[in-house]
C-alpha cells in the first residue's frame, strides 16, 4: 500500500530515509516540481526509476549544501567556484564528479553528474539526513508533462512507488540546467 505524508509531519524525513535505505522509491516536493527519489548509489532502485519513467538516462541528485557539492566536484578550486556560484534554488549544474559519489548509471558523459540544491525545506532536511545522494528527476513518464498534484501522482504511480511526500500542488517549470565543459558553463535548459 502506498504511503502519503505531508512534508512537515514530524516523521516524514525518517519515513523517506527508511524507504530509501531499503531500495524504495519516493516522490518528494522541490521548489520547482515533484521529484522521484532513490538512493543514488543503489543500482536496483535506479533501474526501478528508469522503468517507471520508461527510459535510461542520467539523473540529477540533491546536495544538502554547497560545501558537500564542492567535495563531490572533480575540478580545481577556481572551476569549482564557477559551478558553486550557480548552485541553489532553481538551477542544476552538470559537472565532473569524483568516482564513487553515485552509481555510474546516473552519470553523464565524462563522469559528469547533475547537482541540485533546491530551495525547499524538505529537500534540505532529507539530503542532510540521508548519507548518500538522492536522485531528483521529474515525476512523469518520458514524453509526458510532469505531474503537479500529489493525488494524481498517487493514482498514476500507486503500484510503482513507496511514498509520496506532499506539499500541495507544485506547478513550476523544471530547473535551469547548466553544463560545465572545458571551463565554460553553457545553459542546456532555461
């Protein structure tokens, strides 16, 4: 049976962490859209999300803050600062990261990873509480529009996910995506 909990409920983070550590899939609110989340190092959980979405592609992950994101990045100090200056809120930065941060199955070309620090308190609480990076990819089947209503999300994905952490309707646009390549940051999606 699918569980649903409001994000400000006292045990919401604990419930989400319990599901993640056991290879489950959660849906959680961000500042832009709802996201599918799983442990970014768990191959089977990543396969589940790819199956749900009907694709196999790189996925972004949540970072609790810029200090942690800085530790993940495989760039020199000046190049890191370029990326870190863009991180936060409605942005994703795709850049090279060190080996072992996440499963290779969610990384892009040249050992790159999309990193987000959403401006939503639940994302901050969850990413601080959980020891591994958590995936962040829109709640939809590939080719469909992202779902914005937690009740609709429950109906569509009821048998495929383990927990919906809700925060009313979130009808935003996806994050702006920057790609770091050879010292430059190029906008892939605005």
